[in-house]
C-alpha cells in the first residue's frame, strides 16, 4: 500500500519477528508509523481550511481529484505547533473500520525511511511514575543510532475519532 520510492533499511533475520515502519520527524522527535496504514507520501501543499471544522482538522488537500482531510497529529500528541520547513510532507494514511477504508492525511516535518524493526528491539513505553498518563497511542520505543524512535499506534491515536469524523455533516458545508 506504500506508494513511494524510499530506501528500506534494517536487516532481516528469518527467525526474527519484525514490523515495518515509515520513520518521520515531527516536532523534533522521530516517529514510526506502521506501513500497513501508509498509502502514500506527498510533497507539502496548500491545505484548504474548512469553516467550523473540528479543532484538530487542519483542512483538506486534493489527492488526484479526491479531497483528503488533514488532521493535526501534533495536537493529538500534545506537541506545540511549529512552522513547516522545506522538507515537510503530507503522509496519507488508509484507515478502516467495519470493512470500510478511508484516507486521512497528517503533516510531517520530514520523512526518512521505511525501517524493518525487530520485535525484540521494541522497548515498552516507561509509564511508571508518570501519573495517569495514557500511553495507548504508543506501541513502544526503538533505538536508532543515538535517537529513540517513538512507534505510534495509529489505530489508537486516530482510529475511532477519525472514523467518526464526517466533514459533510454540518462542518463548514452549506
């Protein structure tokens, strides 16, 4: 489902269970998204805002004749808003619920690679001592050189709320 020409990194061992992630930068952090949800990566483009849209909807972009909503993943992750640079991209995800799929876009400061990450290299998110912090949107952490990659669980972060997002039902359309 991934429609891009990117380098795939990471070694594969036949005895190892692994997952494949698209790595990207957002707000100074490296994130990983399961490629099973990634439809394509687009160059940054103008986002058409929608009057009265929910607060985490940045607007829509045109993708080959279809309007794709762009969600503010920074807000969903509790990150501050930052201006986008020249390497910014739009990652179009394909989400689904009850057999139906729909596209949804997010912005990234930069898209890196497609990485094979072994399950034994994924560390649990340290939640002890962090109060009632809800880490369900995170699958875990993975070390990549000196950096930690935060593996995002797109289904938990965007799934249900995005499925309920119906921009044609009174959110800015006359």
